C-alpha cells in the first residue's frame, strides 16, 4: 500500500491507448517515483492484468519515459493494483491536480 501522492493512476482510453491521470474506468496504480516499479509490473504483466487488456510495448516505453522524468531518486517499492471505476480521462498524473 502507498499513499495517493506516491502513485500514478493509469487506465485505457477508448482507442486502447494507455492514459495517465484521474478519471473513471478500470485503472491501475503505479509508484510514481520508481522506474523499477514499472519494470517489475512489466515483467509480471501486472498492468495488463489490472487493466484487463494487453498493454502495447510502445505504451510501456512512453510510460517509462514519464516515470523517469518524475522520479527524484529512482528508488521505491513496486506496487500495481486494480481499482474498480469505469471510464478514462486524459491528463497529467492525478497528484499534480487539485481535488477529485
């Protein structure tokens, strides 16, 4: 478990693209400060399981660049979990916006 400010929310857009940010829909939460967390999720296919859809390697690469750009130390635990919403919203990571 991690506090919301330590996580990035991911979901799939209507076009199947990986979307980062708040919004309704099935989602996955990923540690925002840990490139290693993303690698562990990729190796274990955790994103695909959480989103109930295949995640393209190109989408993972774009996400890798995003995580590296916001990771202060590159360290942190690995945690991907499911939420139970219903619908995507494109935007910046949820912790960079005010309110729900």
